[in-house]
């Protein structure tokens, strides 16, 4: 379980979170929605202990991570698998080498073990035909799959964290990535996806939070989101055409 207890956070004078409180179980599939600059990425960075709150507490698995040393935090981070917004690959390495890189860097696996793991994981994300291709030869969707594979290769997490995983993809590839994300959580492993796209959120999550002015101003299920009595949330939902179709059906 992840608990935010009255968390405030600022970048310099710029207040990002002001008294955010919520808890998320590891098995939940949660979308954190909100406009750009509302602090979505900041929440993921706080969960991983990459930054510390100015006040308030954050608990992961019952442990107060705001008090942890860097080496203790490393253990906490192993519980998660994060796919950051950019997901950049190394241009000079082919697909196989891109995925192997992390394993060489952060594990003591033998070359044979690394090879087997790379092939297994690229199979899971459906790019096992592209092992020898260079990043520039990949389509946007394949590129995203490989960067997903790279972060999957390292650990078997308790929970997946995704930061705007479909940004910059065309609708078909975005849809495929959402399917993949949903698939990876099929066996009950939870996820937190931060996004400004309600349509993507609907495909992978069953709990929705909406960030605004430093807090979660909404927290509910799909139906509650579609009928939320808040103009800004309605604007988000209607922007993708969901509000009108779903509200009338
Ligand atoms: N390292 C930083 N230093 C100063 N400001 C930052 C930094 N990182 C992010 N910000 C600003 O903080 C705000 C919230 O950031 P972020 O959590 O990335 O928002 P979101 O992911 O919802 O778009 C943004 O306006 C961003 O420009
Ligand atoms: Mg962001």
C-alpha cells in the first residue's frame, strides 16, 4: 500500500502539492488524471523517493519513505517498475543491447542469462522480431514497447508506474500500448498511470483520481468519473468524447 498523508511539495516558490492525501493498494489499477503542470510526474517521483515532500508523510508497505537513506530507498524502488514519459533508448545500441544494458549494469547475471531474459521480455511485449534493429528503425509504437521491455527486464515488481505512456503516439499505437499495459496487470499486479488522456485511462484503470491545485479533487470509479459534478473534469472527459456518449447511454 502507498499512503500520501497530507503531502506538500514545492519546486522553489512554485507550490505543486498542497496537502495531498490518498492511499493506493498495490493491486489497484489507478489513473491519475490532471492538466499539465498539476504535479502528476511529481507524484511518481515522490513515490520512488527521488524527491522528498516539504511536509507530510509518504508510506510504502508501511514504511515511512521520507525518513529513508538512499540505500534503503533502492530497496523500496525495487517494488516498482517505472516507465518514464520519454522512455528514450540509446541510439547507438540495437534493441537487444538496449534491453541487455540495464541487466549488465544492475545485475550479476551471466551473458547467457541476460540473453535469455532479453528474449523472454521482448517476447512479452511483442517485439521479438526486432532484436537486431536500431532504435531509428523502429516505429513509435515499437520504440515504446522496447523502452517498456527495458524497464521490465530488471525486476518483477509489485506494481507498475507509467508516466504518460502514450504521449506522441498515433491512436493505433497508443491503443496497443494501453492493451499491453492492461495485459501486464492481468495477473493482479497493480498500476498507477499518470496521464492527461481520459481515453487511455479508461482502458487500463478502474479507479480514477483527478489532480487540481495540489490535491486529488476527485477519486472514484469509472461511472463516477463520467458523471463527476465538476466543470473541469467534465471538460477532460468530454474532450475525448466519452462524456457525451457514456452519459447518455
Ligand atoms: N525540477 C524542477 N524544477 C522546477 N520546476 C519543476 C521541476 N520539475 C517540474 N517542475 C514544474 O512543476 C510543475 C509540476 O510538474 P509535473 O509534476 O511534472 O507536472 P505534470 O506531470 O502534471 O505535467 C510543472 O509546472 C513543472 O514545470
Ligand atoms: Mg508529467
